C-alpha cells in the first residue's frame, strides 16, 4: 500500500503532500457527496476523518502536524467569524447568553455524572464524564452559520456569546475536577484562574474594537510593506490567541476576540486573504475530529449501550439547558440556541484525554466520551438546518434593520 | 528532495500561537525595517530567523511543525508563481534554459570540489560539498520577481525553466554521490531515476495545461460545493507535489507545475485565496532558512576562511555558469539569469544533511555549507534588484506586446 509511508507511528516522518492530499481531498469528496444527498457538507468532512482514520481504512493517524494544522484551522475559522460580529452586539445579548451558558453547563454535567453513577462507575470517573459533557465546541456551529450567512441573527449572536462564557465555565470545571483527582481543591488558585480568564475576555470585548480603530489606521499609514493590514491582523490573531491560552481560556476564543476587535476596521482584502487560509485549513479541523473516533473500541454491548445513552443525554441536556436559558426569546430562537450549543467536538475529547492520562478515566469510558464528542458534532449541522429553516428571510430583514439603525444612528 | 530531513526532532511540545506569533511577527518586523532601509524585505525575513534561532537569541528551534509549514509555504509560493506562467512560454525558452542549467550545475560542482581538495579535505567530503553547491533554491528568486511583478520578462522565464531542469540535475548528482558514498554506482538505477523524473516533468509541462482546460470547467459545472474551483486547485497542487516527490523531483517543482497547468483556467478568486495562504506561510519558509544558521559553529579562523571562500565561489560559479549559458540573450539578460540562480536556500542544506547523516561530511564542513546556503540566499535579492534595474518599463512593454499578440492571434 502506498500509504505505508504515512504516519504509522507518531515518530514516522511525514509525507507532507500525501497527508495534505488525503485529508483535504477526502474531506472535499465526502463534503460534495453529502451536499448532493442534501445533507450538510460539514458532516461529510467529519466522516471523511472517521473513514481514513485508524477505525476504518487506517490510512491516517492523528499526527502532530495534522493536529497543529487542525488547531490553526479552527483558530482561523473563529477569527473569520469574529470579523463578522461587532462586540457591541455581543454585549447586548450578554444577559441571555450568561443564562444559556450556566444552564447549558449545569444540566449536562449533572446528567452525565448521574448516568455513570447509575452504571456503577467510580465517582471520579463519573465527574470527569460530566465535565466532558459541559464544553461546547463552537467551531462547528460557527462554520454552519457562517457558510449560510446567518451570523447576524439574534440567536446566532446568543450562541457565540454563550460559547465564550461556556468556555470559561468549562475551564473552571476542568480545573476543579483535575484538582479533585489530585486529591484537594485549592480555592484561591481556582478563584485567581477565574479572575484572570474573565478579566482577559472582558477587557478585550470592551476595549478591543476601540483600540483597534485607533491603532490600525495609524500603524498602516506608517508601514511601507505590502499587505500590511493583513500582517497586522495576523499578528493580533496570534497574540490574542497566545494571551487567551495563557489566561486559561482556549486559544480559539482569543482568535474570535481578535476577529471581533478588527471587525470595524479591516478592509475586504483582509477578509479574502484570511478566507483563503480558512478554506484550506478547516477540512483539517473537521477531518481531525473524525480521526479520533476508533470504532473498534466498541466491542462489547455494555460499552455500545453506554455510548448511546451518553450521546442522547449530551444532546438532550444541552438542548434543554440552553433552550431554557433562552426561553425569553421565544420557542423558535430558544430551539436554535439549544441546537447550536450541542456539538462537543475537540473540547470534550481534551477533557477525557486529561482524565485518561491521570488514570481516573478508563479506556472504555474514554471511547464513550470520544464517541459522544464526535456524534454530537455530526448531529448538530442537520439539526441546525431544521432549527434555522426560513431564517434566510429573517436575516435579510435583520440586515435591513441594521442598515436602518446605521442610517438613523 | 525531502525538506523534512532538516528536522532535528526536539521533543518539547509546541506552543502553537506563540510559535506563529514569533515567526510571523519577527519576519514582518524585520521585513518592514529592511524596506525602510531600502533593502529587500525578504533579506530581513531570513535574518529574523537567524536572530530568533539557536545561533543568537535562541527563542526558536527548527521544530517539526515549523519545518512542515515552511515546506507548505514554499509549495504555495511556487504554485502562485506557476499560476502566472504559461507552459508554452516556458517551452519556448527551453533551449537557453537547458544550457543555463547544465553550465550552472557543472561549474559550481567542480569549483566546490576543487576548493575542498586544495584545503586537504577527504575526497567524498569534497564531492558532497560540490553537490551542495549545485542546486538552486528558486523560491527566493521567484518571491522577489513575483512581488515586483517581473515574472513575464524573458530572463525571468529562463530562470524558472532552468530551475526546473537544475532540480532534476541536482537529483541525479545527489543520487550519484550518495551511491558513491555507499560504495558503488548502480548505472541502471541512476538511468531509471533520470527517466522517471524527466518523464514526469515533461508530461505535465506538455499536457498539463491542455488537460486542465478540459477538466476544470467540466468538473466545476458538476460540483455543487462552494469554492469548488479552489478545492480543485488545491487537490491538483497536492497531487502533483506528491507525484513529483515520488518521481524524484522536489515537491515544490510539482507545485509549480500544478500552478502552471491551471494558469489559463482558474478565476481570479483562486489567485486571491491562494495568495492569502502564501502571505501567511512564506515568512515560515524564509525564517526557516535563517533558523538553520548556527553562527556559534564558526569558532576557528580556518572554518571562517573556508566559509568565506566557499560563499564567494558559490556566488561567482553560478553567476558565471548560468550567465554563460544565457550569453546569447545579451549581457543584461545574462546577468539577470546569473544572479537569479545564485540562492541555494534549503536545497543545499538538505544535501549537506544527507552527507552528515552518512558520516562523510564533518560538522565543520556542514556548518560551512549551511552558511553558504543562507548567505547566497541573502545575497541574491539585493543583486537581483541591481540586475533588474529599469525592468519595470520593459515589463510594461512586454505586457503590451503580449496583449498585442493576443489581439492579433
């Protein structure tokens, strides 16, 4: 097999063009196939990862380079989404978003914990599974909404704002359960983690746009290199991703905040250039999610049953929790928010991975959590389609209203 | 040639946003500084790599991910250059280009070998040094010419065509010296290597454009996914890079051929999206070259002297060899071609690395070859500037003539 050269062990040298061809090509092929079947392309791209991954064909392993490209891909994805969102609009929906995030964290956590307790699993493992069910992977929803041009709807903004808060809550829960696993909870440390993460996010949301409006034109006027605005945008993207990661929030939240800070400032040219990078790299993010699913782990019926129950619980608990948080926006919007927060993607896997490496999560529960993460991610796009039915006209109305506001303001 | 051989495999986990920020940010900063000093930005970007690399500040090591991003960057760079070149134009200058490539390979090889022999170094080491002085890294010249819009001049086309032939000759010389080092030359193997490499290149140059003119519109009509032309272009880019690498030529030559095959077909949109990726990744290629220079290796005067002599020999031998090959085009064009072929970049380093890993190249000679590779790469952009002085007007004339041709044809 010509693919023998490829990534059999993590130490094997990478055949770069082959890896790029396999990941990008299979993603586009299955994406096209799914569009023809009137299914979301994004689901096809994730399944391409399952297909070429260790579970089925075994052509590809999760290699360090591919993992890094996937991370870069989701950073660019959220940067691009941020470019289309104004921070003032996000702050406006802050109240609803907080309620959505809190309920959408609490209900999945207790449900996940409760199910594993009923199953007779150990306490710490149950807690880790609950924690893995908490975090929303906003990348998937953002990609679906951005590709359909639905980001300016109110429900979409609530989803994005809630995802940022959800990420901070997820960080705190992960810090809490990790210290529980280590044997003791340091309240001061936990509180300082919270303060740094919330502080960083709040400062960038509040002052980022204003600062960039002043800084970008000034710097650009003085720079003589070509594509200087793009260079500036990239530097802000990487700098805020770095600061976010070191404040405890995810790097992709920093990328989103960087995009948002630049939303009012940068030219269409920067959008186009960043879009090129996103188009190239997003398949690596999607295929990367699929690559982690190893179907061979489901060899006994008890594990299969647990996977099915946890998957259903993950879908229902986020839908109910987040929907409940958004109930004041009406049934239609609440259902959109509920569905939009379902995908767990890479975030749930990271929590399970930490539990596995600490020895408090057993391999079969790890496989269940990975399945839950991938399956919720695959389930979300078709559900989003249903929930957002008829939204294109609302979007047109919303844009018209925004333009009206702009003219009047 | 596998760029991945440059991999030093440090085990430290990668802080992705920080690595991106350091490499991209330092490149843009020093690029801007050099433009202000009226020097080529590209030189600043390479020096940024020397600065943050192990030799000076030590902030950054040549990490596997960065090496792969660099390879991807130079693939996209040559793809973009290919998009602006028609294969028919390249075939037209084939005769001159062959002479340029052959003389530009023979003279540096014998000069490099001769100098090391006079220095009293062993025979095999002298041969490897000669081989490392053979290969031109066309990426640097292509970047300079593309950024100044000078690709359509005749000298530029000769440089690109000669670089393709040079790469094949370099491959054969490397195969020859490697088998010499192993103790015996297999003529049949060498001949079949030559046939495969030349055959692949000839087929793509001759029939690539024609095939794509038929395939792209047809496939695009049937595909329903968004940005389908970009997806197709990327798949061709990775597929031809893969096939090139496995035919023995460099992956970047495949990338160049892919761009050329699509030059007549793809829309401006594909150019823009690919340009975004190039803008992001080219700094990684340039900084990556600089990262490999370890100035601390030059601790004794004999090594410093050898480095200076080898550097001068590398510049003079390519300039004279390639210039001589292009003498029929007049002094001005011959000097452009001669200067354009000077940079050795990553290619020279790969040859030295193979010699090092086979135990036939000693560390001090390895350091000398790396210095020669980096220094010729830094020397080329300012020399190109001088050689191409006044070329902007010729370019305008050439474009006008081409448009005239087009209208008449």
